[in-house]
C-alpha cells in the first residue's frame, strides 16, 4: 500500500512546470479522484524558485547520497537536503512510500518518466504509464543501486522523476505543462489502482536504459571545438545509427557515431549540463 | 565612411551564438572579404560568460543611459559599462562609427535585426539586409531617441543589435549559430558597400515597429494566473488578430486579444523578461 505519497516541484528553481502544478493543486485544484491518496505537495527549493535559478549554491538533486547527507556541508542545498531527508525520509528507512519529483529539461524529451530500478513496482508503473500515455518515454537509470543515486526522489521507499521538455529554463510553456500534468496524473492513477489491487496484467513495454554521457570534443585549452549536429538536435529518443553525424566542428568537418550499435540519445544539448560539456546521454531500447 | 566597427558578443553571458562567433573570428576565421573593415571583435562581459549567466549584478544592456553612466554605481555591470563607454564611446561623441551587438532570445524570433532610428543609414541597412536575407526580420525600436536608449550598442555613432532565437539560455544550437553568422555577415557586407558607395537603390521593405510590452495577468498577490496560449507560443512576428486567444488561464478560461488592430507579437515568453512578467511585445508592420 502507498499510504504516503509526496509530489515535489521546484527541486530546481527554474523548472517551472512542476512548480506551477504543485501550486495549482495546493490551491484546491487536485482532481477529485486523487484526494483519497492525500498526497503531500511541496515546493522544494523556495530560495531557488524565488531567484528563478536552478540552485543557489549547489545542485539539490545531487545531494542525496549517504556520504553527502552525513557531511555537515554549509551550502544552502546541502542544508536543505538534510532537512528534506528528515521530513520526507530518512533515506533507507523512509516515512514516505512514494516520491514523485517533477523536472523540466531544455531537451526535446517530451514527457519522460525516469525510474531507478527494475523491481515489480517500477515495472508495473512503467507498463501502466506507457499503456495510458503511449507518447510518454520510460527511461530506466539503474547504472547504480537505488540507494546510491544522489537524487531527491530516493529519500522515498520508492521514487521516480517526471522529466518534461523542451522548455528553456525559467520559461513556462502550455504544451509542456499539459504533458507534465498528464504524466503526473497517470502516475497517480497508477497509485489508485496499485492500492486497490486492480492493476491489469500488462504486456512488457518499451523502456530506454541509460548508457553513458557523451561529451563535446574540446581542444587543449578545454574549449569546445564542435556543436551538436543539426540532424541530431531535438531528436531525443530517436535512433542514432552507426555512421550518422553527431557533431559539427567549427572548422566545418563532421564527427559521426563511430560505435557499431544503435543508441537512443537523450538530454541532447541540455542547458544544465553545458558547463560540464555533456552533449547527450546514450540509451539502449528494450522491453520491460 | 565606417572607419571603426565593433562586433560584440557576450553582452549577456549566457547568449552563446555571439560569444562563439566572436571567438571563431578572433581565431583567424574572419572571412577574407571583411578584413579590410578591420572590425574590433570583443567578448564583453567575461565574468558573466565564465559563470554562464545573463549578468553578475545587473543587466549590462540597460546601463547606457547618460544618467546611469554618470552615476558611480558599484555593480559589476555598472563599472563595466563605464569602462566600455570609455573604450568604445564615449556615448554621444564616439570613437566607434558602428557597433554590432549580438544577442540570443529564447523566443522564436529567427534572425532579427534591431535598429533604433529611422535615419538614412538604418533605412539603407534594413533594406540591404532584407534584400539579401529575406528570412530576417527587421525590428525598429524608436519609441525614444537613439541617445536615450540604455543599450550598449548606442555607445557607437551608429548601433544595432542582432537578436536570434529560439535558443535556451546557455545552450548552443547549430541552426541559431548559422542564422547569427549569416545576419552578421550580411551587415558587414552592407558596411563594405556603404564604404565603397556601391549600395544599390532598394525598394522599401517590411519593418516591424515596436509597440508596447504586454504583461501576464496576475492575481492580488502578484502571482501569474495565466500562461501564453499554445496558439500564440512560438509564433513571433505572425499577425495576431482581434479576438484571437492570447492567454490560457489556469482556471481553464482564455483571454483574447481585445484591441481592434492586428499586431505582431515578438519576444513571446522570453526567459529574461519572465521575472518582470512581460509576456510579449507588440509591433505594427510598415514599409520603410
């Protein structure tokens, strides 16, 4: 039974869809059918929301490892993480059964549900979402154990992220808001069916499994020498074939995908990853 | 004669197209035909570029009024503005004949040339650009005298802005870079023809004239109660007809354009204007 559900917006202060959805629902607009779930709705990083920035000192969504939570770091987000771990967690022995953390991306990832483990709960959730919202993407990040992820949602016994784009940081788009609302409501519909034990048997569905980060090529000074090729830009979750162009260099040459497997790029040209020169992440496609 | 031309990138530190174009040209890649112009190429706000933010303390592109330049304000950008006024200006008695300042917008404005006065120089420039790059938009902001604008480019005897989008802040897109490069090169081709007195007689061209800023509707607490309607989003410089939807309210209702004239919205949902609740700017369309 999912007795305690938390819906979080504003973990990053300039990702507006979740902030508005939480505000809207806090203002008495939570659809009637979800009220029995009594979800806790919370705007997480109010200082970052106020300043319309991703974070004040450090990325809040990278603070939730056991190591970081044990340190007594003074950054605003490190302190906030310890508070959140007390009130929503504690991680590993949580008072919250299920945490839904809502994000935006500047990449054209549409409505993406990010799950962090392949247990029965997450497999059922993935199939349910894909069945009711076929346009949604399911992304599985299980390159490490659930407890080892640094993400806020892992303070819950179960935790997922809603990741919707493309939307520039600080901008609020109607189409992106509608996708965010639809995906979040679909997850809550799953919670109702899960608690009522009325989940249908559903066939395996398409799931993208996170591979690795691919970085921009840089010169000896660390400056980028290339940009995302226009044929890759905005094509998140579309197959990238061996030999297809990936980067256009400023000298006019092209760099192609030199591996011999098809991959599914996502987080293509995400603004928040630009400072670390991450160009995109790879994924493989499977049935789960 | 345009004897001294300055090409500026990074006036806003997270507007990447101009930063890259200036870097590229500084690295010996300025096309051969422009070398006789000996343009000065400058990355303006290096602290903001380094931090990948619009500005450190205050918007640099709002500092160049006589009033602000006379004040001894301590903000990083106020100090930088006084330095730039000394080295590129001084405003009103400038050592620089023509300043081209390159910007990005998150709005779908394509390649837009912003001119600030309707004198012979700017009219010829507008016609030349529109003739050689028909997909470019010309936007005239002459709601105040040239000298009264707060923009950096007004430190030059003549000054214009290149404004290209849509591109999220901090992101670098190939398509937007290509538009930026093409528009800037077209302006430099104009400079060559202007100096050689080989400008052709060109017919008047379409020019958008800035009207007013339209703000999001807010409640008594100052919170927005509506978003840009999906039928307006991304339709910069397309005609908005009387009665057409402009805002979708969070309560499900719509707000329509209630004036009886057609206007041409632009800077629709621009991220940098979100904190002041500016939803878009209006323009009228004329021949110049």
